[in-house]
C-alpha cells in the first residue's frame, strides 16, 4: 500500500508540475527600446473580418516581460479545437492593446499564431521588428505555414518597394502603382491557394487586404471561397468568406456575361450594351472620367492607337464616364481624340446605375468582351491591354 500511495502521490505532483508549465512563453529582446511597453498581449480575432485588423480582436490575456525579456502565459485558453490568436506588443502611450499595425511587415507589432489544445509554444522575437523576427521553437505544421507566409510576405513587400522606386508618383503613374500593389497581394493569395492549412490561408487572404477591399482581386478571392467551401463548409470563417466572395458582392467576374445595361449615349440616344456588341469581335468597355489623369493618358496613348489599328476589323470601344459636368466631359473627349468611339454617362458622378450594375467603385476600370458579352479579361492597361488586343484580334 505504501508503494502505491507513493506512486499516486508522485503522479499527482508530476501532473501538478506539468499543469504549471506555461502554454506560451518566450523571450522578446528589448535592448535599448525604451519606447515599448514591457507587456505582451494575447488577442483573439473572433470573425474572419477581425483577422489582422485593429481594435476588433478580443483581448484574452497579457503577460509582463521581465528585464531579461522573458514572459509566460499560464492560463490555458478554453478551446477544444485549433484557434488563431495574435500576439501583440505596443508602444508606450498606446491605449488599446488590440491595435494592430499593418504598415510594414518588417516592423508590424503583432504575429498570428495557432493554438492547439494540449500543446506548449516557445517563441522569440525582437520588439522593434516583432513580426519579421518572430520565431517558434518546433512549430506545428499550421504555425510552420504561418512562418512561411510571413517570409513570403516579407519578400513580396521588398519587391513591391523596389517596384515603387521606378514609379514617379504622379497621377499618371497610378496604374503602374496599382499593378505593383496587385502583384504583391497576388503572391499572398497564391499562398492561400497552395496551402492545405485553413487558418494560415485565412491570414493570407486578410493580409492581402486588411481593409477587406477585394474589388481588384475579385476572381482570386472567389476561387479561394470555392476551394475552402469544398474543404471546410461548416467553418464559420469559410461561411463569412463565402458571403464576401458572393458574386452579388463582387464586380462582374471573368467568364461571366456582362449584364443587360441601357446606356445614355452622348448626344441624347439610349442604347443597350448588347446592341452595341452585335457584330463585334472584341469590345473594350472602358470606365473613366474626365478628371482621372491615368484615364486621360490611356485614352491618348493606348485606346486611340488601338481604335485606329483594329476598328475596321470589328474592334469596338464603348466608354462610360463618371461625369457630373457635360462640358468637362465633352472637352476631354475632344482633347484626347476619344470622339472616335461611343460615349455614355448618366451625368450623375460616381453614384449611377451603371456602376451599381457592374458593382464597381474604382476607376480606371475596363472589361474586354467578346461578341456574346462574355468577359474575357478585366482591368488591363497600357502594354498589357495592347498585348491582349493584338493577340485576340490576330486569331
């Protein structure tokens, strides 16, 4: 009996010792960084839209960072399934522990990590470069995926910055800046497309647009929704993504038919888009404005030459203007040489039935349509637009 008692007591002491071990601990290097609070916060994004978003995550706990940089979380989260959490540091004077900075992945003040019940995690980081230096000792496959995603984001951001150096910053260069930004975001969504890990994929989608604006990435996000809905249809974040990526909430997608739209043509007529499409091999439906500098450059340098080259071969351009001044609209059309093709506008600025029908809010925009009204491509500009038209018209 004594031996049994001793064994039982030893087991209880061992269990107690194990339970006192922190489930999350680590070291954060402060060095001479006196601007930072010696505190680390644990934040839970409860919804898909909350992921990597400031001020909305639920603050679960906090831990003090000792003088040697060590911290521990001992209160076990009460979750039965893997859950995404965010570890956050804040500068002195910051009132909100759940403020997440999404300005530069080198220095952003948080890192997303996945807690699995019954596991322990040990991390290291530098407070001033929290996200870029974050490491996890022997990470799970999910956390290893997050670390790979972080590294990809860092490299993509460096390419993005390098690309921005070649852009002068003037309004005319807006399209080049947009393309550069799109390429950065696409790399993150490509990661989500390649991984089998749901929660890291959700982080990738949110990192692609922390503000939740997927207008310029509509096809990519729609495909991601289809993928994850097939794999995890009951996950609440997948259901939220399905709502975001519903076709009724996105601009018309490549492969879809352009809707029947009645256009108020310059000069007083009204014509349906389908009527204007009849007999055409290819149409550029261009969405522009007289006050939009890159639109004006596109008119003169891209659309006029394309019209002159291919109009006799059933190439058509129809332009819709976000105009409120008929005089400014007409002046721009004449000055740019854009009078060659049809123009339409409700003369109601950006609040108009046309933008509502196509579910657009951003210009310049365009849709390349075949004779049936199928969207072949979208938002191609400059050399990309010329290349597409050249190739298609040569068939």
